[in-house]
C-alpha cells in the first residue's frame, strides 16, 4: 500500500529540472542587514512550489556580509572561493575554499567576507513552508 502511494505521489513530479545559474543571477545587497553588495544566484527559485529545500550561491563582494540572524532550521555554508569568517551564537571561525560550516537550528548566524577577493558560497537549508 505505501509503495503504491509513493509511486502515485511521484507520478506528477518531473524527472528533473536543470537550471543554468546564469539565468538566476542578480546584484543585490546580502540578506539580514544589507551589508555591502553581493552577486546572488537564486537557483532554487527556479523550482516550482512546493520545494523541500533552498539551494543558493552567493558571492559576497569585498567588505560584504550576511548579517547575524536567527535560524529555525539547520543551514550549510560551503565556501567555493575566497575567505570569510562565519558566526554562530558568538563563536567565530575562519573559512576558506573547500570548507563548510554546518549551522544548527536555533542559533544566531552570519558570515562576512575577508581578504581581497569575493567570498563565494553555496548556501543550503530546508524549506519548511514548502514554498
């Protein structure tokens, strides 16, 4: 019975959606404080509702930051290039390319660019609202 329900539920979903990040790019201040400027790749916005998680790429320009803010879900910041400092509940750690910060639900988190090159991140988190 559960297998039939599972197959039926998936019957309306497409096999996949392929997204070119170039179709999602825009220049904007980073969220949670508008500190500096960033290049945002709002990749998961291309997925029709409902979707279960968000997947974004963001390049924080020199001096920019995603301001400290509370989260009600786990969230991952993965660094593609550049350097930065991630903040979680008063603790700060330096990050560089190839490093990830797993941030826990209930924390107050943020990240700021350091160095001379943009900090390029992948940011992923669940979408509880199913938007």
